[in-house]
C-alpha cells in the first residue's frame, strides 16, 4: 500500500471542487486492507474511504487520509429456482455493473441505471430511483472492520436499511470498508414502471434493457452530467412526514405531492418544495440549483465547497420558512 502526501481531490469528487487531502492511498486488493488498518493505528488522523466521490461535498481540505477503493470483480456466484445471486466488488462502477447484469440476462437493477458511484457505496446510501431501492434487491455484503481487522458478513437485517440510510452511514460510519455486495435478482420479472412516467415513455414491450435505456434517457434529460457541470445528483432527501402533518400542508398547498409510507407516514417531494420556494435555476457566481431539476446543487465551474454549501443552506432555510419542513442533504458534507 502506497501513501502519498498533499494530493488534490478535485478529480475524485463529482462536484469538481478544489480540495486537497493530507494523505491519499488506493486500496487495490485484499492485502492492502490490514496494511491500511495498521497505518491508521500508527497515525492519529481522520480517515475517509472514498468510492466514486459522488456522495460528498468538500467544504475544506481534508486533514487526514483518503483511501480510494479500487477493488474490482463481478460474477454470478449462485442460483436457485427463483433467483440469481450476483456478487460485485466494492470498487466496481455502479452503472457499468447494472448494464453488465443486463448483458448477462439478469433483471432487477434496471431502474437504478445511471446512478453515479460505486457498488460499495450503494448500500451505505441505500440508493434508490424510479420505484426501486437497493434494499429491494440486496442479499448480503462483506465488509472489512478497521477496528478489529476482521472481515464480517452482513445480512439485510444487519445493514439496518432506511430511506437513504443504513448502519454504515449512521452508527458505523467510517468503521467498515465494503469489500463486496451480493444481489438477489428474481428470475420471474416484476417490472417497476409506474414511477415518474417510465411507463409512458417506454416504447414496446418492457425488458430490462429497454427500461434501463428509458431511465437513462429520463435522467439525462433532467440531470446534468458531472463531467460537464459538477454535481452529486439529488442533494436533498425527500421529506417523510406524519400523515396528519402532510394532510394539513396539502390543505394549504393543493398540488403538494405525496406517497404513502409505512407507519402512517407520507413522503413528499423535496424538488417540488424547492421549486415552489423559487430556487430552481438560482445561481450565485458558479454555485446554484440546476435549471432543469430543483434537487440538484451544481458547480458551474469554479465554485468552492463553501460556496455550494452556502446556497444549500439558503435553500434549507427558505423551505423551512415557507413550509415548516427542514430538508436534509443526501451527500455527506465534510
């Protein structure tokens, strides 16, 4: 394992903000993991495990060590009458893995096409889009414990998945490096087409590839390419409200979206709230909200992380003032 000092992070975060890290290393194989744990024990500095850099915002330079996970491998490891069990290493590019499963004839991940990031980051965030969440197709994962030096297997229950949240994002943040994820993909297809107009835009009979292509087209029409305009996709979580609170707010705002959730709650649209508060397309210097989608915080060129976070905070305060709802960021702000 090679550690280098004073390295730029600009090319390692999809916002493209200028930031440096005191130390940087790459984890290319399993042998690097105990070495990394030993290095951390000998050096009292913060640690950040980095996948695709698509779920964080650097407000400042990082004063510790950034470990870029580059573990790569994917394969069918088992199957039974009902499911294919497909495993991918934590450093695999998420979208490329989704398309690979489709090429192999495995359906189930097509609604999660074109989400930026890596396979290892996907369960941390419990990524989701177009009516499907990672938890819906998850079987298990293996993770390296930086505290004990052991490899541990986590079941779905142990991961404590919630809306854009998990055990790894909350209680155990920074403790584990996700080595691989195993997905349970049904042989009998159950297409999810009733979210955000997918069914209306789908041409012909549904297949995993056709749905993936459709969702890619929808996402590309709404979301900016990070290679062109720096962003981390959706920056704010959709709020979950008590049903009574949602109904009260709906009485005052007849077009307020809502989707029923467990435990007598409702999910509403952060994008709608932000749009109604007048922020869609707003720009301050090179920091702003994307003109085609109010959920997306963007770096038009040379915004700093502090500039971007300043706009995000203004949006949060504005929505709180107008609707009484406090928005939460999806990415981790460092």
